[in-house]
């Protein structure tokens, strides 16, 4: 798997050098950064922009690329042991998933569950600026069974829904799961019925929607800092 972009590259270099397999540089880099790269003991390949663009599949590599180990998803059994988790029910846009993962880590969540058949993890890693390496992520195909199991392990399950309560009117317990629905369809009705409560964000002048990543950040912050 190839990662690219200065911020993501430096994050892995600083926090997870064990994930790196080889380094590709398409520009001259600052001496202190180069010295850190050398200390990894990995092979450093200087490549031209054409080669770098090919490795990044046309993405904005900023001169920094690396081959990394395959991403290791966490098990649901590991996630169940946590107390503040996010359930992304049917989201498909890796930019939104990555943005939520980044906000989840920054705001204090300790696990993410993606309800989907598969996830484009390379895009998620890039969009999360490396936060995908900082908290466990698991992928589950059966969302309804997942919600049942969370309930059995004493999670309170809250759904983001336009018809829900304000978080100010809810007393949250110690184990909380926040469910965010897909960009177009939201949370399926059957899944919504399994949630303990729905939460909404009051908006001005009849405005009826926010980007799912933005909505997550607002709701989760209000849950954590009630």
C-alpha cells in the first residue's frame, strides 16, 4: 500500500515508523526530516515527478511517498471493550469516513465501527491525516446484529437523526455509541428502531442539513462535554 502527502508521511515517520517499508522522495527535503528518514534504516528512492504521480495515482504527493504495511483492522471483540465508539452505518465516501475518524480521535472517541461490506482504507487513511492509525477501526457487514451486540455489552446507542432530541436534554451514561447514517439515505429505519434515542442539531432559518462529518463533530462534542 502506498501513502503520500507530507502531513501523513511525517505522521507515520514520527508515530509509526514500524509501518513503513520503503521511502520515495520526489523533492529535496529539509535536513532534519531527511535525518529522521535515514534513521529508519529503510531504502530511500529518489523518484521524478512522473514516477511519483504514478505511485500516488495522480494524488497530491507533495514529494513525500512511502510503501507501508497493509492496514490491520481491529476485531469487534476489541471494540466492545471500549466506552465511546462511533458507528458509521452505510457511509461510502472515504473523505467523510476519514474526516469522522480524524474528529473522533481528536474529540476522545476510542473506537470506530464501519457498517459496510468493505472500506477503501487507503482513502480513509489519507482523509484522516493518519488518525486511522491512532484508534481501532473494525468493519461489520451486519449492522442490526452489531447494534444488538452493543446493547448486550451495556452500550447506550444514540442515532443522529433530524427528528431527535437536543443533546442538552439527554443524560449520557458511561458507555455510549453514536450512530451516523449514510450521506444520502441516513440510518435505515430498522437500525433506527434499535437505537435508544435520536439526537439532532438545531439549525437556524429552517436549514435542514449538514455534512455528515461536521454533524458528527458537533454531536460527539456535545455528548463528551455535556
